[in-house]
C-alpha cells in the first residue's frame, strides 16, 4: 500500500479565514456607488442622474469606510463624472 498523504494538495482556500479582502473589490465598489447614486446606469454622469455632487461623494467615502477600507482622497464628483469612473476610483482601496 502506497502512502498518498505526501502527494495530497490542499484545497483552494484551505486554511484561509473568511476575512475581507486586502483591497476593495469591484463588486463591492459597484454596490457602494450604485447605492449612493440609486442607479446602475454606469455610463450616466452625476449631472444626468441629478445627484448633488458633495452628498454623493460623501456617501461613497462613507460607504468605503463602513465596508472597512480607506476611502481614497480623490473620489471624483464633478457633474460630468460617470458612475463607472467613481467605481474605478474606489476599487482597490486598501483595507483599514
């Protein structure tokens, strides 16, 4: 009988905790932005969605912070900013 114990490979994710990722992922970033914008029209601008840019920016920063990540200091919030650009700006934010 051959001992196959040494030939076993660990299962993907084995031994890892279910802790949050080290950086904010795309799905979470989209969730934060769409929640603040009340829209998933990713190519729409803040102006087209009739959003108050300051309130929107603060909402996104708060969402990133509440999710356990460090909000970037340069979250775009000009009237011509598209939602997808905001997603891109917060995606990859480091964990606190």
